[in-house]
C-alpha cells in the first residue's frame, strides 16, 4: 500500500488484518507532490502487477472487507491465521 503525503494514515490496521489472512502487504510512504497528485488519494492499494485495487483518503470502517478484496484481487485464498498465545 502507498501512503501518500506527510499526513496520510499509517495503514497498520489493514496490514494486520491482511497478515491474519495470509496476504502479504507492505506499506511504502511517499511524500512527492507529483506522485500524490497522480493518485489523488492519500492511501492506495496496488497489486503486484501495478493495478490499483483501491484508493481513498482514509481506511474504511470495515478494513476486513478491504483485506478480503485485496486477497481476491491478488489471487490469494482468504484464510484466517490464529495468533500464538
């Protein structure tokens, strides 16, 4: 996921939800005006092939649904991974 601009949300909640589903998600912060202008959003989910799967200025209330979307568009089987206690 791209975080665009200095004030972009951190996206860590989505990264944690994606990890529970076995979907790799890295977060890259970019603070270059031309890049921010090109995407016209502060958060951008980009598939490995460069396709923009989602973008917005904040994470939606239902990050679980966004993680499921990410898994689907990337071709991952959605699964829950239990944390060790």
